[in-house]
C-alpha cells in the first residue's frame, strides 16, 4: 500500500478525502448489502491501516 502525502498547504479535509478514497478502493469497492457488513469491513480496514 502506498500513502499519498498531500501538499503542505492542503487542509485536513483534503487528507480526509484521500483516506476515504483509499478505503473505497481497497475495502468497499463493491456493493455492500448490509450495515453490519459495512461496519465489519470498515473496522478491518482501520485495523490494517493502524498496523502499517
């Protein structure tokens, strides 16, 4: 996985948008049929991100 470092003048919103995009590509790039599954997938992504 590669992280994209925003320019120094970027706001926290830019950083949040980048992180959400990375999660969307790596984790939720398909239709998720239930709220429970979405929560599980998101938690798994966050745990993986913290370990890296």
